[in-house]
C-alpha cells in the first residue's frame, strides 16, 4: 500500500529552520547541487541508485514523485544534503484499512562527506522527526540501511529510533555481496516522551 496523492509534504511548515540549518522543499533546480555529493562513492555506495552521469541523475532526481518527498538541507545557503520523507500507509486488516492511510513514513538521508562530523545530520533528522510528528501528524516513522553503513544506523540511534529488524544477508549490494540490513522505527508517543 502507498499513500494516495503526489504531495506527501503538504501540511508541513516549510522551510524548517534549525540553529544552523534550513530544510526546504526540493526543486529541479537542486539537481546539480545534489549531484555533487550523490556522485561520490562514499555517499552512493549506500544509496538505492548510483547514477553514472548527471543526465541519469537528473532524470531520477527531478521526477515529480521524487521531488515531492525530498527536502534539501542547506547551511549558510549552500546545499549540503537531502532528506526523504516517503509517507505511506500502514499495514491493516481490510475492515480498518481506511484508518491506516498515510499514517507513517520511511525516512532517508544523504549528506555531503565534506560536512560530516559536525552534527548536521543529527540536527537535520531531529528537525525532520518534529516535522513528521507535529506538522504531518504521523504516528510512526521508519528508516533502513545496510548493517555496514554504521554512520547511518548510529544516527538513527542518536535521534532516539529503536532497532526493530536485523536481517541476515538479505540485501544484494551492487558490489555483488549479500549484506545484512537494519530497520529502525520511532512512534509519535515515543518521540514526545523524549522531548
């Protein structure tokens, strides 16, 4: 199941400003800024798609459905990363399925390695969680990564997400290796109790 409608971030008060960052809706004009770090092996080794050219990246990044769930992360006016909020339906039995529409989201992120180690990802994902639970009124968020992507799962733990799943060699990496996967989640009431 997927949530209906092309604009999952409708209802979000954008841009979101934190102490050092701005989270704003992505536009097609952000393609080249995002390409600068998505093309780096340190970033794309963990992403679903590793585009080989700017043109192939543009085709995927600027697709309306992709833009609708992407936020750009800026520091002092410079794009340093992006965040994904894919609002989706929860699994439900048929009799109550209408009450499970658009109640949760899968989150994702990519940060330029030149800006790593300063707490920007933590600051951005904390702001993203607030947006999900307060602005969008979601009841649950999830995030997944390869188990070898330690910076990503450490980030999930830093922002209070709980490890729910550890799969064993179930994800085929483009290197040809079958890797373990990790799944994290956070409920709105858990998030509120942490605030």
